[in-house]
C-alpha cells in the first residue's frame, strides 16, 4: 500500500510538472517572436556550459536548506513561514561573528555557522511558543516575524556592523578563514554542497529513523491522538520548529560564506519562500528535497538564460511555479484514478475472502 501511495504521489507530481511546463511553452509560442529559441534556452540552456551547470548547483544549495527546514516544520503540521527570516538573520549573525571575532583555522568556519543556526532557531522559536502556550496561529505570527527579522537585521547592519569605508550598506569583508572554498574550477560551486548533503542525510535519519522523528510525524498526522497517547506535544512542537529554524539559519550562513565576500542584502532574499515550494514538491519528505531543489534551480537558470537570449522575461518561471504548486496541492488531481484503484482492491479482497 505504501509503495502504491508513493507511486500515486509521484505520478501526481510528475503530471503537475508536465502540465505547468506545457502551459509555459504554450505561452512562449503565443508571445515570443522566436519561440523555438526561447523554449530551447529554457529547457536546455543550463546544459550549454560548465559555468551554467555550476550555477544550477549553487542555486540549489540555499533552497535545499530552506526546503529541508520547511519539511521538518511541516511534518509537525506547523505551517511556520519563518524560514525566510531565519535564513536572513542567520547570514547576518554569521557575518557579525566572522567579522567581529578573530577565529583561527577551522573555528573560523564552525563558529559563524553555529551562530547562524542558533539565530535562525531562536526566530522560529517565537511562533512555536505562541502555538504551544497560547494556541496562536503560527502562520500569521511567522509571516509577520519575517519582516521583524528584516528590519531588525537592517538596523543591526546599519548601526553596529556597517563598513563605513564601503560605498553601500554592507559589513566588513569576511576573513579568508570564514569563506567556503570553490571546488570546481570555472564555476561558483563551493564546499557548501557537502554541508547540504550532510543535512539531507541527517534530516532523513531524524524524521524516519528516530523516536523524535516518529513523534513529529504522529503529531503532524493526528494532533488529538498524539495528545491522548501521553505525548508531550508542546515539546514536539517547539523542538521541530527549533530544528527547522536552525537548518534555515545554517543555510543563510553557507550561502553567505560560499557566494559573497561580505553581507550586503537589503531585502529578504526569497530563499525561504522557495523552500516552501520545494517542501510541497517533495511532499515534506527530506530525501526528495535535493531532487526538487535541482529541478527548481534548473528551471531558474533556464529562465535566466532564456531572458538573456530572447524577448521572454525570466519572470515566466513564477508562472510555472504557481501552476505547479496549485496542481501538486490539488487533491482532485488523479483522484478518480485512485478511487477506482481503491474500489478494485476492495472487491479483490472481498472475493478472496
């Protein structure tokens, strides 16, 4: 039964992707002066050079972290949207520690990353506490907290961390010991990819191979049942959100240390929102996040290539994402096929008995 449910979910996702891409291609043929070139750039553009392939990987790394973070939080049926703010504040905390504290050797990497993780976790703790103690809506609280995180971060950047000699709002340069090395010449791929792989494995083991993961899944599937079994639901809520926030914060750290010389974001980067899309595509299962991240990154790079080579703007990717998410989230998609399969199995079992 589990294999059949997995097959059905995979088929639903694949159909949603196919339909969304078909609609996008139809739009291209309607509005573009050179639709063939536009479609080629979208679908095959990222494979045209080593640099573009590297861009797919580096685009996938940050959203892989936020996708994992959202998966952990959504597994507990907590629709916490703080991954965006945690990612942003995690990067600021990393920059603060790296530029203000002289750390030798490997500590120059570990301590700033830990600072980012702790900061991200603390932000996600707020809606978790409100939910556990006051039964407040975590979705509303977390959406508002993202903007609190943005302006708190910008205040800290402007008041305490700003490099006065730099022409824009930014921190001092990160020291060399606090940068992740590039691992493939001619591309921007950095060693943060190994950290991402490590967290994919750890998140899978946490969710499916530990008692805590089992409790998170039970609570997510049936909170009332979890409560009456004696589970400490408040602790499960808080721990799951802390873990999600920590992963998002570490994602901000890795992105900053791998792709930038200094922190200079003046708006939310959007990786947290993309993480929500990834979690939906992955059905909240950490092991599928890297596939969703690479697919998402491939389309993003393809859209940018298309925009630079043709008259189609890269915002077309937003249309594809919206259609895809609506279809994946629609329980009615392939529902008739699934109902027929259930009836067929029920009749077969009845005849067998």
